[in-house]
């Protein structure tokens, strides 16, 4: 399990990983996902990918800010997954959903409104 506690200021990020099933990882992201914190997300997703999961659910339900660097990190994770797995993104907040729809990434990435829906589809 990877845990980084959130800080009290903008630019802080918390990442927590747990395995919902032996081949399904859930990564809960909280805080600001921007150019300062997206490298942490990328590193965590790479560590998860080393275990060859069938699916990775990235729960953005506690993200306060989602910038272009955060979106790019999610697209990169999607592209690196290959045919053997999938990245499923939970975008429950309206602001987060808007970031995906404004960039057209809602047509590229697998988006869900709840973690339960993403897990049921995994």
C-alpha cells in the first residue's frame, strides 16, 4: 500500500493504493493534481503496473484541482496499459468531469461516476 499524507497547502497530494481483487488495484487520489504533483501519480501508477493488474481504478473523488499535467499523467497510464489491462477513472465531481469533457478525454478514457461502477466493470 502506498500512502502519502496530504499537506495543509495547495499542491499537496495523497495517494492510497489497495487491491480490491488480486488483479484489480484501486488508487485513491486526494488533493491537487497539477504539474507539481502529477509526477507522484505517474510514479505510483508505474509501481502498480509492475504487478500486471487486469484493471486499475483511479478514484479522483477527493481531487480538489485537476490540471492539464494530471490529465496527461492519466492519458499516459492509459496508453501504457496495453491490451492486457485497463485504467478506469472515477470522476464523481462535476468539476472533474468537466475537465475530461472539455478536453475530449471523455471519449478516450474509461470514465465512471462511482468506484463501485468501475469495479463492477473491471
